[in-house]
C-alpha cells in the first residue's frame, strides 16, 4: 500500500510539474477557443439583428417611395445608405430610387443612385444591372464617353451580351457603324437562341444591313 502511495505521489508530482510548465498555455488556448466560439455566435446574432433592422428600414423606404414625395425619398435613401451601405436592402432601395428619379425627370439624382450601387454593391448582379441602367441614362443624355466608360471592364457571363448590346447602342449614337455592328454581333452570338431579346438585337443588325446568320432548325422526321 505504501508503494502504491509512493507511485501515486510520483504521478501527482509529474502532473504538477506538467501543469506548472504548460498550464498557462493550455488555459490561454482554451480561452481563445471559447472566445472564438462566443465571437462567432455573437457575430451571427448581430448579423441577424442587422438584417432585421435593414429589412424594416427598407419597408419604410418602400412606403415613402409609394407616396411619391421625392424630398422624403431623398432622406429615406440617405438614411438606409448611411446605416446599411453594404447590405442588399440598401442596394435595392437605391435601384428603386433611381427608377423613381428617372420617371420624375431627375436624371442627375438617378445617375448618382445607380453609380452608388455600381460602386458599393457586393453582388455582381446588382453591380451589372446598375451599370447597364446608368449607361442607358448617359446614352440618353448624349454623354457617350461616360456611357462607354461605365460599360468598360468585365461583366459576369450572363450580363456580358447585354453590355455588348448597350455598347452597340452607344457606338450607333456616335455614328460609329462598324463598331456598333461588331458589338451587336457579339451580343447576338452570345445570347441563348431562346432569349426573346436576341430577336431585338437581330432586328438592329438587319436595320444596319448586317443580318446575322441564323441556324435553321432541324426538320422533324414527319416533315421529311
């Protein structure tokens, strides 16, 4: 029994020595893990809370938008941009505001709202849509160089044909027919054959005397 007590004492001494040497490190590591878990849970909770607040503010923005009061709309848009600039709801609000500004003839305000989305949105779809609409407004304002600048750079594959089509519109407005045909052709070839908008691009090319070659649909066995 005494031998067993001595062995236990040796083990206890080893544990004490180990803990003395590594105890602080183990405690710090455990604390870091606990803080990381708590931080992640806190971040998730905060994100959910921020999304709820942003959604509520967007609902209020929509009510203001329906009222048609552009002065209140300016303030509401400024508020949601200031508080939730990186949130999707703010980008949706700016896109809606741009439409309302355009309808009211306030093109400068519309362009500013679209430019903000193009610069701030993290979603490529919103960025691309904002750029296309902004380029359209610049085209209407005959700010052709600005429109081409807006359309410069790379677009996601699904938006690239639309960007090419818009470039064609700008070139055509500038009187640069060869460049317009090239852009329209590029858009036409990249669009899905089932897309209705492809027909519009085809009409533009036909009007320019550059009708694209359209593949004939294969005949069915019954028609042969």
